[in-house]
C-alpha cells in the first residue's frame, strides 16, 4: 500500500468533517443537537399532526435558519416553539462552526510545530 493510499481514509474523514463529529470534545454539542431535533420532531408531530418526516424536516430547516416556508405552524403554541427553535438554531450553528474552527486551528498549529522540528 502506498503512502497516499494509507492516508486516504483519514483525508476523507477530515474532508467530510466526520473527525469533528466523532471527536470526544464535540460530542456534547452533537448530542445536544440530536436531542433538540428529536424533541422538536415529537412536539410538531403531536401538536401539528405532521408526519415524522415532515416534523424532522421542519425542525432541521428551522434550526439551520433556511426556512423554505413549505410547512408553517398553525397553532399559537407551535409558533412559540418555532421562535425558540429559530433562536436556538442560530446559537447551535455558531457553536458548531466555532468548534470546527477551533479544532482546525489546533490541527494547523500541530502541523506547523511538526514542520519546525
């Protein structure tokens, strides 16, 4: 096996950000995101009567602040939940981006130190 082939899986994990997903330092954020998505899906499924797929889709679209507008809450309580999810999504995305930036910064510093030696 060549030197390049040996590092290909590691490169793919890094390129797809899978290393960040499985890094012990980031697990809390991703567990939090999974809980928020699951809880939101349950709430919208029960309160709006949407399918599970539509509920998960709406929560993810809302958390990422995309908001296509093809699904909209119709009840006052679900409108309040949507406001919470919109604000929470901005914070959650900022946390994820900051963690990725920090981990990549550590990687760059580690490589720079390795180059110096």
